[in-house]
C-alpha cells in the first residue's frame, strides 16, 4: 500500500484540473477525419497510380524529362547559394546592430516571403527587361528575392546570440575580419546556415508560381511539368510518377539535413545584445546595407504597381477601369473575368479562414490537452506542409473524380485544399499560447468550484480568442495566394486571382498584361493588409498575456 508521501507525489504529477477522457478524442475527431479524407486518401490514390505496371517506365522515358530534372536541380542549388550570399548582410545587420528603422527594415525583408508566389513572379515580369523573360536568370533572381527572409530569420536568430567577446578576442590576437568570419563566425553559425540552406533549397526545388510565370515553356521546373502533364496533356499517371519522385527527393533532403544538423550543433554563452554603431565606419556600413536592402526589396513591388497604370508610353487608368468591363468577360478573346476572380478569391478565402480556424482550434486544444499522444496529431497536421501544393491538388483531382465521390466540380473543394495548407499555421499560432497558461489558473478555478470542463472553457478556450483570429487571418492570406493546388481544382467561371493573373500575363497585348499587373497589385495589397492585421492581433495578444 502506498504511503502518504507517494500519494502526495502522485497527486502532484496529475493535472490539476483533469478533463473528461472523451473530450480529447472528440476535439481531434474532425481534424483527423479531414486529414484522412482530403490528404491521406488522395496521397494513397496517387501512390496507387504510380505502382501500376509500366507507369514508372513510361513516365521516365518521356522526351525532355531529363532536361526538366536537371534544370530543377541546378536552379535550386544556384538559388540557394545566391540567397545565402544575398541574405548574409541584412541578417548580420539586423542581428548585431540597433538603429532607427530596424523594425521597419525587418518587415520590409520579411513581407515578400509571405506574398503569393504569383505576385512575386508578376513583380519581376514588370521589373526585368523583356530579354530576361523566359530565362533561368529571371527565375533565380525571383527566388533570391522571395527567400531572403529565410536567411534573415534563421541565420539572424543565431547570429543575434553569438557572443561579441569571441570575435573581439580573435581580433585582439591579430585575426583579420575575414579570418574572424571564416574561423569564428561561420563555424558557430553552421547549424543555422545549414537549416536556412535546406529550407531555401526545398522552396526553390518545388517552385511553381514564379517558375511558371518567369521561366516559360523553355525552363519548366518539376512542379510546372507535373501541372502541364496533368492539365494540358492528360497524362495523369506520368504526373503522379513525377509527384512521387519529388516527394522521395524532398524526404531524402530533409532526412540528410536533419542528420547533418544534429552533428553540427554548437553551444555557447556570452554577451550578445545588439549594439549601436559607434564609429563612422560602422554607421556607413549600417546605412549602406539598410539602404541597398530596402531598395532591392521594394523596387520590384513598386514597379509592379506602376506598370498597372501604364499603357504604351503613357500613364493610364484604362486597365483598372476595364477589370469588370464587358470586353474582358468570358465569351470574347480573353475568356477571363478579372473582377469575378477577385470575388471568387475572397469567397474562398473566407471559407478557408473559417475552416482553418475550426480545424486548427480544435487540433491545438486536443494537442495541448493530450500531451504525449498529441504529438502524433501535431506531426500529422504538419504533413501537408512537407508536400508540395501541386501534389496535393493532383491527388485531390484524381481521387474525387470518380463515383461515388465525384466532387471534382464542387466549389468547396478549392477552399478545402487551401485549408490543408493553412491549418498547420493556425495550430502553430495557438499552441504557444495554450502551453504558456499558468497551471495556477486552473487550480484557482477548481478551488472556486468550477468543474474541469467549465474551467477549461473559461481559461484555455478564452486565451486563444485573439491568436485564433490572427491565425484565421493568416489562413485567409494563404488562401488568397494559393496557386499550386488551385491549378488542378479550379473550373471555368471560378478562377481565383492567381489563376487569372497568370492567364492575363500570358496573353499578348499591353492591356491584358496591365490588367494582370492591376490584379496582382490588388492581391499584393489585400495580402499585406490581412497579414498586417493578423500580426497586430498576435502582438496585442502577446502583450495581454
């Protein structure tokens, strides 16, 4: 029989306010069902198409596939190397120095990463000369612009805690600045450098939106080739084989990167607070890096907006005025309704935001309450992020195209695809809040006579109201800019803004391109506004908690 000490220890080890056992499975039921139905089932269907006889050999024997694979690989490597080099200076500046406008510069560097890829592609179509359109150079430049935020965030986070005294000691011993960088800074930053390089490589290897707009038919990435085979050539089996090949490649890269990072982990302590520039040389360095970075990050977006107001050699509002006019509606040469695509995108974004908030809120509450078993749900919800949107769209296309689940023409399939990608972001926004709730609040509620369920509703659910709104806003922004999965799921008359932008920019003539730039400007402003509101909501919640 256990003594009083053992009983006291057991009481302390149990949750202060335990929930009914049925509540956690009930919370997880809807997210698990959605994940199984709209992710695992389509992925299994995709794999089943691959293992059919001769499907792999037929797909791999397709003329031109080797060129597509080689371009996808080398442009991803080149984009990664150039992004790491371009992002080093702003990462160093933001990590090591305090200066006026630092927060604004961080936002300027970070916002492009949150923009839809089709907006980035449109911005560089507007910025780059015509001789660059349809070239590998244009694709790589856009990738560098898009992914600099990864280097600033990941490398800068470790650079910010790198002790100042290590570099000072090396300089005292006679090391040059280049030697300090090579033998002191880089070895300590190696885990962050490797993590950032891996993330950039994954994003550029699976590039779709920017590659489709800027690379053209001559330089398709693997993602673009998958979409072309499925939607234009009708070769669904071949597209499925390439999707699985891409998944396996990404899995190997992630596994190898994780293994290498574990081996290169370093630990250090010391004084690492950012400081103000003291000498005139330091002030010039700060001003120079900040100025060049701001110009480089804002120029493409500024040119994008300006090109929407130009026709020929003059300024004009004609492109904006004709977004909903009869000459650009279906039935004429363009077959595109930009204004209808805007309304469709906002409708889908609203539905995706609600569904993501519901699924993400239930999932976060279940994960936080389940503790050990919640990790399995957490990992499962992250799987769609490790799968390209093109693969998700293709899987849903071939799964829900046969009876009795012939849902291919249903409008709600598009926001459901967006929800798969957006839900993990909602969960990530809520979990830190739930895990930071002091246990004493639940103890106090129990002491005052509240039942476990009532205390849970008042405390846990009450704490996530604001971050849930921020997560829903982020989900809406993701839905507005989603391009890969929507390419497979969209239908005539229900084109979203990214689809309409790509089609307008692919048309000949100045008016369609100006309208494409105008629609991209609307998407840019809408996304920036939603993200800004979501970030502000999250910041307010952080202060209040």
